[in-house]
């Protein structure tokens, strides 16, 4: 499934909910379903800067794709990172770096999150894209030197 197909799936899912209380419940549920990050990756190096809550994000690059795992000490934030992982994980660095993440606005998150949560979500997205760009550079260096 492409990044845009994943986003469209989330948008369709959120259209089923009548009000924001239902949407928050769905976000919390997504957080509960997030596969746990291995404790060895819950380090200060993996903490996302700019988040009010503590959010750990780990990335791995294998078989040409980036795989993300994460955790947070806040249930809403855990749900938010879960959605972003669902959209971006298991794609190539180029796909992630070039992606336009429109689902955040399409489901209304931008207007229903507190400013600190919005900033945190932006920090998560920036960090994931930064990992993707770093893997792209590493890939190019390997190709050029290999």
C-alpha cells in the first residue's frame, strides 16, 4: 500500500466517527495497538525534541525500506505516532522524504489538537523525514563507494 493509500484509509476511517470524542477514542485505541518499542531504544538519543510528552522513535533500514517503532508516555500522543508510523513505515527513504502528509488536515487534527500537541506531531513528522533523508544519503554513499 502506498503512503497516499494509507492516508486515504485513515481519512475514510475517521469519516465514520460522528464527533471528536469518538475520534479521540479511535486515536487512543490506535495507541494501544502500537507495537511496543524495544526497551533498548528508549534512550535520550531517540527522544523527539519539541514534544511536551516523552516520545521515543527508533528507525531501522533494511531491504531498501525504513521501519519505525515508537512509544510515548501520553496516550493521545501514542495514538498520533501510531498513525504516522502506519502511514510512513515500510516505505523507501525517497517515498518518505517526498511524501505530502495531508491526512493530518483532512481528518481535522490540525484544528483539534492543542498547540503543544500540534508542535509535537510536527516534530515527529520532521524526525521521521530526517531519518529517511539520512538513509537516502547513506544509500547514495554506498552506491558511489561500492
